[in-house]
C-alpha cells in the first residue's frame, strides 16, 4: 500500500494530515508513507490512500469519489492543487481506485 500525505508542516491550517503520520505507521505497518507535493507530479499506486486537509468538513471523512470535490477556478500555476491533479490523473486513466482520508482544517 502507498500512502501519500499532503500538507505544510509549518502551517497550522494545513498540517493535520502530516500530524497523522505516526498513527498511519501503526495502522499500516507495511505501507510506504510519503509526504508529497501535487505540483511535483504524482505516481498513482494500485492500493493508494491519500491523506490531506480539507475545507468544508468538521470531522475526518473518507472519500472514494473525486467528483465530491469542488473544482475551483485557478488563475496561475501557483494555484495548482491536489484535487486538480487527481482529477487529471483519473481522466487520463491513471487512477482506477482511490481512497482519500480528508482531515478538517481545524484538525
């Protein structure tokens, strides 16, 4: 299993997923766990769990459908985000099955 964790450890509003890494290591002892940046290009895995911070939820929530994520209009490459990258990979047929664990912004 591959677990991709997203966020910025220096920003309280974006580090809830990173804080879960010790728990993820215990729950999935054989998993490859990596902190990733969607702007660097993602390599999907057959058994892939993504953990990220998400606005609009008040408790940890599991998603299996990318269409549940709102598409936000972007104005520059600096606005590139994880949902956009995942939707592109799905459209290209690179993602067959995916599970996302979304953590609320407030942890």
